[in-house]
């Protein structure tokens, strides 16, 4: 098993966005030095003052500052960007990182027809899936075609397409799709050999086990060899000196993050609310108790992750959300160091494809 970051800086409280971006990059640089495998940079639906609205821009700067960590977009909202521009930007990032770029995509930006027209788009939310599928068709053709071509789709058009430079990785960078757990999305990812990128709302171990089986079966039916290692799971992790000190470090700040989650993504919280509580009354302490937030000393965190891995049937990469204003930057750094020294070595040998 490998480990990475899922950077979502929109929750930071800096009055100057540049400071938030600097903190984002500092965390990813630290992860690179400590041996984390990946960092996925979010382009959230809820745009806030400190939101990264174009992950590729951050990746371009990180390309020359990092050495080994893979860098991915999470995710490019394909209905909002012309596919040829997607390919151009991805190819540049792929070269600047010398093949450490990963292309994550989705189509979750919800728009009414009026909002779409204000953005110059001739379509709205009801057509999201066909728009994304047609965009991918053009993107893949631009990456693999050996001669210039024209494309006349329902939503996208292009003439004499021949995008240069070609990508660094052949035939193209790894592709990850934002998976909500719906069978259609997982089956599509499996048929095309895409990475299933699970968000923080898709975190029940039993569901990951079920989704993995759907993915593997669909890949086999499509004649592809698939692996559980393709799955990216997502869970908040904080490692303190001990269990009580860890909770003391983060509880107050997690209350702020939780309040924002309740406003913006309440659907992800509903099934984690313990008996006797409601969305309005549930607290960060409750969610640490239920395991929605993994907070504790090294031994407790090791056991949480090991149990989750076993219950889910296993996955390839555990992504830990960063970019959150929880604890101080120094304490967050110490948490990462404790994780690398006391937790990661005990888990790195786990192989989901060697399990029943």
C-alpha cells in the first residue's frame, strides 16, 4: 500500500490567497521529502477565497520543486474546459514533471441552463454525463491519433487536431475518474483502465469491497487486467503524541471544518451520524468516535488503517486530506513525520491483490 495527500485548500482562513497556496505547496513538498507517493490537488465545486481553481498551475510550480511524488488533478471538471485545452495543459504538466503527472477528471459541477449560458456553455446539468463522455473521446483521440483529425461531436468540435508537444508518458498520463460509487462510473472506469478516485464521501469499508468487485468484474469482461491497487481511498488522518493529545490538537479546528461540511456537503455526513444525534447536533468529537475522522496516537492510527484495509478488501493508495486549517502548521508537520516513522512502515507491505 502507498500513501498520498488530497489537498483541498479552500477551507484555509488566510486573508491573502497566495499564503494559502504557499501552505498547500509546503505540505506537498514535505510529503515529497518524506516519501509519500502521490498528491492530488482539488478543484472544488464550492469556490472560496482560498480555493485552487486550476490545479495544473500549482502542479507546474511544484514540478521543479519536487523530486519523486506524483501530482494529479482532482478533478478537472470537463464540462467547463474545451477538451483540446485539457490535453494541451496536461501535456505541458506531464513534461514539466517528467512523467509524474496524473490526469483526474469529473463532471460534477452542477449548473442550471442559465448558469451554463452565462459561462458561454450551450448545455446544463442534465447533460453532464454525455458531455464528459464526449470530452473524453476527443481527449483520448488527441493523445493517441498519429495524424491530424477533425472532430464533430454534439458538444465539442475541433479541426485539424494535432496537439504538440506529445505527452511525456506514452500513450498518455494515467487517467483517474472521480467515482461516487455508482456502478456506471465504476464500470466505465474499469472498461477504460482508469483509476477509481474515491472522495471523502465514499469511505465505508463495506462499500469499497463491493465497488472493487464491480470494477474487477467489469475490467475482466472488457478484456483488461485490473488490480485493487488502482483504488485510491480517502480518509482524514492526524497522528498525535498519544490519543488524548491528538484529539486536543485538532478538536476545536475540526469543529470549524465540520460546520462548513454541514453547509456544503451534508450528504457525505448523514450516514456517519451516531444514534441519538442529528446533522445539527453532531460534533467533531462524535465523528472522531465513529471513525469518520481518524485521530489518535501512532498505535491507534495504525490499527484504524489496518482494520479498514482488511474490512474493505484492500486498496492501493490511502489519500489523506490536507489543506485544512486544523492544528498549527508545525503540528501538522509533526503529524506527517510521526505517520512516516511510526505508522507507514507497518502498513507499506500490504498488498490488496494478495487477499481473499
